[in-house]
C-alpha cells in the first residue's frame, strides 16, 4: 500500500527474520491483469540495505495458494523512508483473480535490521510467515490493495 499509517505495518526486527515473508492480498478486478509495479511505503529502514525476493501466489478461499512466481524476482532496498517501487512488468505475470504478493527477506547488508512498511488503513487481509518453511499466519483487517 502507498498509504502511510503508523498503526498498520509489517516489519522485520532482527536477522532471525531471514526467509520470512510479509504478504498482502491484492484484489484483481479484471481478467488478464498484468502486474507492472509493486509499490509500498517504507516507514523506517535502519539497515544498510536489504535484499528481498518478490513472490506472487494464488489466493483461494481466504488462504495463500500455489506460487505464480515465474522466476526469482530480487530487489535491493536501500531507501530509509518513503515510497519504494519494484518493477515487475518484465516478468509478464498475469492474474485473472485475486493474488497474494509477498516480500521475502533474503539478505541483510550491515549488522542491524529494523524495517517497517505501511499497510493500508482501510482493512483487508495480510499474511506473515516467520521462516521460509513456516506456516502462513493470517492478519485480518489490514493490508489489502486493489488492481
């Protein structure tokens, strides 16, 4: 979400977050919707920079489904605060129904991590996974966007 809210956020606070994912459901209103950019608001980034992997999943009956990610989509975040945009157009990801998009923490540059991003204050569904082989935990009422 590009909205700015200190009340609704996702975050990583330590290196134990490596492999963890912060995700949100995105409503897809039209068939054959191509993902162009992933844009979100960074509340605070105290690390030197972070390497994240963008992942896209099917969304089915309120749960995160199978991966739709065609290949690894890496992005380095060095911005300390403000709007971050990750270009996705080159990956040709097409969605016909709702999806879940996540950021997976792959690498931390520097010795300290505290990274927080806003979720929308308008309600929705977010998910977190504490480690790569972990289980998705649903967070109702925050973090949903429309395409």
